[in-house]
């Protein structure tokens, strides 16, 4: 129980910020490109309460934590409603609305990494803050990679749809009703992580290292 409490304490803020900014970014991008659906429903906000799904954000991760001994965690926020038909250029703009979510997580990973550099620069000794920083970077990189997996309705599936020729894209879109089960199956069979998530996280982590290295030398 103590381990669970410590884990929740370390990951609570990183996860909360990761899902909140991710969903808000979709809403902001949708409005920018012409669709006010999320804005009209109060979802274009950084208030985490409106983005939390009681089942996907709370119940599912807790059940998986106990049932797998913490070996496998999975969860989701309440999806932001987007009417792609209301975008000024539906197919083209769809990719930017979809990519806005993962991009926000990459940005937040950078912010957490910078916070870690500042903690070191100011000689903060408390290990808890460093653990939270590590969690913040990793959570956001994993969310970034996971959501870019090219299966609808994940963001990567939307991006892929927007890039494919119309005839192929329409066939590809038929995967959407089964997308969640495909992804869950790949995750449970331990295929998704080594084949997709880990390589993408590795590349994104290297990108963040390149961005933050100058600040590390300047501040330390």
C-alpha cells in the first residue's frame, strides 16, 4: 500500500497535466481551424476536471495496477469532441488537430526536463522532486508515442488518414470501430511497447536531450 501511495504521489501531477494539456490542445487546434464544438462544450480549457473520464482515467488504471502488479498500466481521458466536417479544410486540417495532442506532450516533456535542470542548478536535494521530474518526462513521452500509433481513433490514425489518398483513406477509416481492441490486444500481448512505443520514446527522448543540453551547460 505504501508503494502505491508513493507511486500515486509521484505520478499524479505529471499524469494530470499530460492528459489535460493533450485534450485542451486538440480543442484549441480545432477552434483555430474552424470547429468550435469543443469550445462550445467547455472543453477548450486547462481545467483537468472536465477532461477526466471516471472509468478511463481512474478506474481502469487502478484495476490494471492491482491485477498486473503494476506491470501494465493503461488509461485514457474523455475525448475532446471534434466535428472534422466543420474544419476549413477537413482532411488537411485533421492532421494538425490530431497532432496537436501529442505535440503538447512533447512540449510538456521539455518543460519537465527543464524543471529538472533548474532543480540541479539550484542544488535542490529532495529526491521526491527528481522522481516527479523523471515521471513527468517519461509519462509525456509515452503518451506522445502511444497516441501517434497509426490506428484510428488514436491521433496517429487521424494523421495517417489525412495523408492517405481518399480511396485508401476511406478503407482505412473502417478500422476505427475495432481500433481500441486492436491497440489493447497489442498492448496486452506485449507487442506494442517494444515495436512502437519504445522506439518512438527513444527518438523523442534524444530530441529533448538535444534541446535541453545547451540549457544544462548554461545553468550548471
